[in-house]
C-alpha cells in the first residue's frame, strides 16, 4: 500500500518533490532494477519509468512501475509515448496502468523509431503529447476518446515536459495548451544555468503549474561535450564545460548540488536523471542543504 499522500497532493501542498528517472531493463529480469530502486527508498518521492527512450526496445514501463510499487512501496510515474500505440492501445494502456495502481503519467510524443535499435518499426502517432494529455483527462472525467462513458473513471496525475532553453512563442503556447488540456505538473529537460531557468519560470509564471527542474549530473568533460553535440534540447554553458575540463572527478556532483541549492526555493522540486548511476542521486540529496525541509517563498 503506497503512502496515502500521492504526488499531485504533495505538489499541491507545496512540498518539495524529488523524482528520479529509471530505465526499464532490456530483458525480463527486474532484479537489478529492484536493487537500484531500493537505494532510493525514503530518499525520493517518485521514480520516473521511461518508455523505450531514444526508441530503443525495452520492457514495458507500466509493468516495471507496478512491480516497483508492489515490491518497494515507492511511488512511480510511468512514461507513455504516442509512438508505439494507436488510439485504442493508448487508452487500453492507461486503463490497465490505473487498474494496477500506477496513477502518475508523463505524456510524451516519443522519439522517431529510425533513431533506435529497431529502425524498421513503424511510428504510430495517432496523436501527439497534447492529444495524449487530452485522452488521460477524458478518462479522468469518465469518458473514452470517442465520448463514450466508461464503467468507471480514473484519476491520473498528468505530467508534461518542457525545455527551459526554448522560450519561443510556439513552445510557450504549446505548453499553455498542454496545461489547459489537463497537465498538472511539468518536468523539464536538464538545465545547467540558473539564469536560463529564471527566464523560463518568468515566462510561465502566469500558468501557475508546479515545475520539477531537470538535473542531469555530468560525469566528465567528455560526457558534457557529447550531450551538447548530440542531444537536442540540452545546452551546457561554456563555464560549466571549463569547470569539468579543469577539475577532477566529482566536479559534476558539485555542479549539480550548487545548482539545486540556488534554485530550490523557486520551484516545486527536481527531476534527477542519473543515467543509471543511482549512487550519485544519494550523494546529491545528502549534499543539498535542507532539500526536504526548506520552506519555499514562491512555488511555480
């Protein structure tokens, strides 16, 4: 039985929330996933379970989310992409997830299959992330996509994504539409410059939606350069690259801790993407001052 206070309730109560991203295994054995998740029990508020990221085939996120909740009593957020499922499949997956007790969703359009390890696969894309948010909200209201009444409704806590590095009119308008159609929290792509984050928070302040800021700890200078060059939406400033280049092991951890300390009073939480390095999440949480007790002056 999960804690009675769920993710959306914590956000609405202005509690500082920590979520961590985990990938599903490329196989049927979840023992390693359970052991990695166990390290985070009592430290994080929820685990984000990815849905075949970068279009690489992996286990269903709903299955792992359900199993982690059952084994560890830790809340999960399952990612759901529009890439692999048509309108029937998306609704079926959502209802199945809800029946299994997985109540938090991050709605995503999904990467092009040609980028992944099954390039011959066909992308479906009956809807995009906005359409998926609409579907989840409709299920919450007791109706399917076609307007037919359900035998019972859902009550999903619906999340969406945003890129603080992109403040174009188009991106802000798209985010507005997502919120109007049912998104109740935002998890951002990784940010490394607090000034960029401040501009983003100012641009969306009128929406009044909780923001969990993406934090991707940098292991090395080489990793940072590769992320800058190959991952759309990530922008690592030169001064961060210089710190990584000129300092030894552990600099990425220091950068992440310093960043969270600077921004934690202005946001609803952080979303840490450790890329499989679970131990660094524990180190970050242990080194951020009063991360779970500081009272926020303003929450966006």
